[in-house]
C-alpha cells in the first residue's frame, strides 16, 4: 500500500496480490483469454495468478432456496467448493467473459448466481469476506461499438458495488474469429496498462 499526501490509500502495482482469472468462454484460448493474458503479463512478479476455466468446473443449475425452510444453503462441494475457495483466496477477481448476446456468458452468470447461495451458507460470511477485494472485467466483442458491452460491464460494476468491492475497470478488445484480438492494436495497448494504470 502507498499513502498519498491527502491520506488516501491506493493499491500499487508492486503490492503482493493474488489475481483469480475466471475464464468464461465456451472455448479455450479464445479472444477474451488472449486479451486477459496480455494484461496479466504486465503484473509484477510478486503478484500471484490463478487461472480457472469455468467450462472445466461445471456448476449445477442454481436453485433459489431463499424462501424454503430457513433460507440457508449447505456447504458447497465439488466444483462449487473449488470456485468458492479460489474466490475467497484472491484479492482481485478478474472476470474474463466474452460478450454473448450483449451480456455475460452462461458459465460466468451461473458462477455469479452461486454467490447468492454462498451468501446464505451459515458461518461462511461470504459477503463480508468479499469486501475490499477488487473486481475487474475483461471481454472481447465482435462489434466495433464498445457501447454494446455496456450491459456486461454494468452487471459487473453493480455486482462490485453490492458486494462492497472495488471496481478495477473494464478492458475491452475486438475479435470474433479465433486470434482476431491479436490484430486489435488499441485493445492490446489498453491491456498493457490495464492493471498498472
């Protein structure tokens, strides 16, 4: 941490942090993942990284139990436990989801739906443990107009605010066919400064 002259505390790029990259694409090595990896190359060596493909950790359909019985959920197991532990162990959550129909991918949305369950596991204190973490967004879109990603970005910004998390920002790149984002020189330039600006 570095304290500014006005007393504000800012997170610096040299601080020891743990970045969890949650890859929500329906394919491995897609444009969103490429863009996220370009951004991650600029992280300092002290920063730990964990990369998880949500497609490799399929979650069950979310079931709303808020108004059933006492409204609590059991301790998560299997892939849900893996994702929960990784989420809580990270200081920074990087949601890397392509823009699918102007929103988050199915696997990414399902992961966030499970937050509603984790919030209601007795003794877990999920929301309290999210507070102070930083949420980032990385997405590739095929449309040239970045405004088409506004629903996706807005969803994650509202999620961060609800959970008391910092909003790190959104990194957008352009690409449709595999590898297209490598031609997006502006997007790659933004990736280089994403975590360090």
